[in-house]
């Protein structure tokens, strides 16, 4: 019985990794270094970001992701440096990945106000289970028999590389990121299971309503998108932000009907508070796919803090939302 259950656990874990995508964030611009290493130093100063996501709250098992990053811009070198770490946990056994990495970006002007910003991200990854949190059937049935757990499976460790390019001018930006170029192994057993390459394409435009002399920007309406492709899965996010200092509201639609059911995957609503130094945002994913009624939705919380604000916009700053 113990050997049979162990085989089942390993098989389910391997299947989960084979069909799963990377952890995702609805507020992807609030976690810029996770989206693309080109955003390292994009605030034009020092910045820290923290993110938390609780996905599919209607299910009995957890699907949670935590992320923390720090980045800084060096104007004398036209360069940004960043550090990011994240951890996700799925199910009772907290199957998931812990990753820490370092990033570098460099920005240069190609024509008039058009700036190109390539970036790279090198990371170390660990993938495994919280073995002590698993319950085995014979331990439940024969709790008084002195049964012991089998030897835990060792964590899988590997390294990874991502590259990105960001182009922006004025109030328009667009970019592409290619993740998992080294195809890291995440198998917990003898066979190898490689993470498929992920391609992300994103961009947007800021529409500004001019204000008075002392407050030149009265309101901002931002239109943005994110398209991701990883293995057999494709995903498109389309959204709009409204910002009138200090409040931000956002509405997003995720899905490519009919591939994510006839309705799509989710509607995302966002509320944020944005100041010169500190941002905090909350979003809720309302499930509209075939999982409606079971998965319910997802909570997400983001926070960021800038240590210094430049007096005027510098080439290191990217004109994109912060949620």
C-alpha cells in the first residue's frame, strides 16, 4: 500500500508539472521584475516590491504565490540592477518552486525619444514537496501500528535564464520576454521534466488629461495588454486603468474564447492607492470559465516603495502602470 501510494503521489506531481504554467499575477506591472528583466531600474531610483496571490479560493487546497524584489537605477551607466525571489505552493503538500535571481538592464536611445532597454535574468531554482505535510493512507488506517513515512523525495535544483527587450517613447511602450531558455528540470523522480519556454508580449499607451500649471497631469487613462504562450497554453489579458491622484481603478479581461471556454477565463477588478513614494493595490479575479462555481476567484495584493524620486523624468523611467 505504501509503495503504491508513493507511486501515485509521484505520478500526480509529474503530471501537475507537465501541464502547469508558471505562477501568474493579475497585477503584473506591480511585479515588474517578474514580468521582464528590462524593468530592472525602470523607476529611475531604488524600489522594492512585494506581491501575494491566493488563487482559486473556493478549492480546498491552497494555490499561493509570494514574490519580493529590489531594483536600482544607475544613471551614470544607463543601467538597472535587480534582485527577485518568489515561491509558490500548490495543494496540501505545497508542491511548488522557490526561485531567486539577479537581473541587469541597459537603456539607450535609438532615435529622437525612442529608447530600447534589453535585459537579462539569471536565476537559481528549487522544486519540491513539503513531505512532512503529506498524509499517507496506511498512517490513517493503522495509526497505532507504528508505521513510518517513506523516504522523502529530494528537491530538484537547477538554473535558468531569461532575456527581454523593452521599447518605449513618450507615453507608449511595448516589449517581449523569453523565459526558461535553459529549460530547467522540475522532475521529482528519475525522469526529467523540463519547463517549457514561455514567451510574453506586452505593451500599452497612456492617455493624459492635462490639468493646471501646478498640477500638469489631472487624470490618466491607460490601455494595456499582455499575451503569454507557454507549451500548449496561450493567454491574453486586456485592460484599462484610470488614475486620478491618489486613486487608481482598473478593469481587465483574461481569456481567448473559445480556448478558455466560450466566455473566457476571468474578469479582474483593481483598486489602488498611489503616492509619489508608496503604492498599494488589491485585485480580485472573478472566474467566468468552466470553473465558475468551484474555483470562485483569486485575491491579489501588491505593495511598492520608492526610496527617492527624480525631479524630472530620466531615461531610466518607463511610462507604464504600477499595478
